[in-house]
C-alpha cells in the first residue's frame, strides 16, 4: 500500500488524480497539467514534496562526515547556504543527487529523492561511524511544500516577515509563516524563482491553506507531479532513475563539476572517480529538439542513419516552447550541438537535433 503525506486529505478535497511515485500516493494533477505548468511559468504554483527525505547530520564532525560521505565540499559551505551534490558508491556510481543545507556550524540537512530515501539514510548511517556526529532521519516528521513561479515572492511576502530580498538562491533561513515555524529555502526544481518550506508534518495542512489563500490574488493553483516533470525537463535538470543511476557516474551526466577532488582527505568513491575523470566517457547526456509534434519518450532509440547511437531518458512536448524536447545519452561522437539524429518513435522515424541544456531559462 502506498504511503500518504500529511497533505493527502487536502489533495483529495481538491479532486487530485493520484499516482504511485516511489511508494507514495502523490497527486499527478488536479485538473489540467498544462494549466499547472503555465501557472508556474507565468504566475505561481503550489507543490507537495513531502515524499522527499529529510536527513539531519549533527555533531562536532558533521562537516567531516559529509566531506567523507559525499562528493562535494560541504565543510566549505557557510551556515545558511545550500549546495547541490551527489552521494556515490565506491565504484563512482550515483546513489542519489542531493541538496544539502548547512543549518549551523555543526548541523546539516540532507534532502534526498523519495525513491532513494532508505539508500541515502543507510549509507549515511554507515559512513558516520568513527566520526563525532549523528544521523537523524526526520523524513516522516517533516513535510515539504514548494511555492514556485515569478509571483512566489509576492505570495510569501504576504504571510511572513522574513527578509525575502536578502534570501539568496540556494540559501535558507528559519522563518515564521502566520504562526508556523518553517525552514524557508530559496531553491527549486522548476527553473523559476521559488521557495521551499520545511515544516512539521502535522502543520502542513494549515500551512497549505495559508499559502493557498495568500496566493489567490496572484493566480496560485495547486500543481502535481506531471507538470513538475515537464518543468524540470525544460530546465534541463536530471531526474534520478532517468538521467542518473547507480550504473552512471557524474561525468557521464555532465555533472563532473560537483565532484570536488581538491577537498582534503578521502571520500567514498574518490579513487574510482579520479580514474573516470581521466577516461573518455563513451556516452554523455545531451539535449534534443524535435521538429514535429510527436515527443521522444524514455527508452526510445536514437539513430544516425541506421546505426543506434543512443537512448532517450526523458522527453515531452514542451508546453512553454511548443516543440518536442528530450534528454538522452548518446555516443560521444554524436554529442556536439547541431548534430542531426533520428529517433524511433514506436516504429516511426522522426528527426531530432542535439542542442545545449537547458531548454528554458527565465529572464
């Protein structure tokens, strides 16, 4: 039986259509996923992300633990700031991509994907051994609500006295929203300005109502997972299970910049990743633009003449751009922007062109 977030009843009352995602019953859409997508690009949307994992690492050596456990330089992160990073296995395979917030000198919040919550929690619990720090998985006690879109700051400004202008991108601050204590972060997964609010799970329904009421003058509507996927695809952001997996490494994904070899000491996967960094990755992640109206989908083959040269990992007809877009892994020789390939869409061959990522950037 799928798990439910503390907002499940709210979603039912809103008439959401649900889907199972990583073992959770989550709203996939409320009415129209295109309308929800458009609301985030042009106004503001409200998301329940409570299925994601929140794992705290505390103690005198919390920074040392995370430098050892993850590929990023987390000891170099200042309190109040956040960083995108990865946790890899000893062979350099990606266990998950993460956002890590430094809450204080000796406390971090690690946010993991829902499908990898147990994998990340278990890996951190194992990697903390020998360090003066503890791992505290607070996922069940924590809800996560995201407000995304160009009007997001207007919505938050109406319900909190937090200094939003001073809150930089990839930063967080403790705040109060109409009496509810939250961790207010300015991160996001949609390519738009936006905020994520971590709150006690029991308080999430009340907070959702407060944000809904404050957002009404700005065109806020609730948004499901379907539009979240097209938004992140337009923004060129990888999704674990599609563009990232244990069989892939950060360099193949075009994300080698997150591996900080210059940080002192050893970390899990360092030796393997150093070898991978020296080698020429056979297949790399690219963007694709289609010419017709049919969108390439995950698993579709990419062809150069009749030779198979890659595979699509995510694809959709872009609601914002109006043409098909996709991400794929292709043989390195075919990865240059401007390269023309074909995609096999259920037996029909359609032309596509390799393009740079992201597909969409806000002005």
